C-alpha cells in the first residue's frame, strides 16, 4: 500500500468514490500522519453517525450542514469548521448541497 500521495493533486485526475447515497469523495493528499479529503454532499444526504480513532478537523467549503458531534448539534455554512476528537460519535445531514474538506490524523487507511 502507498504511504503517501503524489506531491500535487489535480482534481481532474482523482476519481470520485461513492461511500454512501448522495455522498462522493476524493482522497487528496496524505501520508502516514495526515490526510486531506474532499466530500461532496447532495441535499438531504446523511453522513451516518460513526466513530474512528483519528482526530478530524473539517471546513465547510460550500452548502449548509447540520452537524452532530457528541451531544452537540449545530448548523454550519460556508467558512465554518469543526473538530472531532478521537472516538467521538459524529455525523451530519446536508441541508443545502455542498462540500466539506476533511482532514484526519493519522491518515484513514480505510479510505485507500
């Protein structure tokens, strides 16, 4: 398995994956310690609540999302962001079609 991405990532060269209905993603840059992922949501698509041992920080590039992290619920829009500590339950509902930019540490081997 590759342990790092190419130095440059061109959107046109990276395939979109379909991990859930209404959700597609592109794995961008990564090495063993860090991963950057672009996730596109259609309106109404659900990021099913889940946990993972990775730290996650995400940025709302476009759209509107209702995020649930632990016991907290908040609606976020363009320019907003959030942090998920390891092993914390989190998920989202897309209220307006948009894109999240997710970062993980360490990288998500399950995405490769």
